[in-house]
């Protein structure tokens, strides 16, 4: 069985790493998400989730972060190896957040990630 943990080394943390992703990264955009990605030199992925305060109150912001983290953790095999990812939920998602469920979010994120492999 594959390992479904979210290790500390998989967190994108340093300012220089964020700067690298934002300057050199490709962007995948749909109605609810922006995913910025760039190749790294490691044999594993690192991710970060950025949720703007305009998205909603802390409860909603934390919920969407947990959903995205869980989607990544349980579907690592669908992500190409050796990338840094920054997930940014868009304002449109905050309007529909109570109506959209985990599986719809999962489908949207995995469809975007599938485009990276192409």
C-alpha cells in the first residue's frame, strides 16, 4: 500500500522557494483554483496553500486548506514527481464553498494536475 502521509519535507516554506515558484512557475487556472508549479531538483513534491483573507472567515479558510491538503495526501500518485506546487483557491470557490463537496474539489484539482503531465 502506498504511503499516505504528509511529511514535513513536503511543505514548501522558505521565502526563496516561494519566490522561485512565483517567478518561474507555470500556472493552471480554472473557476475555483490556481495552481502554480515549477520543477524542483528533488525526488519528491513540496506544496503550499495560500488562502487570502478575502476568501472568508478563518473557519472557512482553514477548511479549504484541510481539503486541499487531504486531496494531495491521498492522491500523491496522480501528481508528477519533483515539483513545487502552490495552490490558491479563488474567490469563486468561497461563494460556492458550502455547496461544493470534497469529491468535486478533488476532481477539479486532479484535472488541473493532469495537464502538467501533458
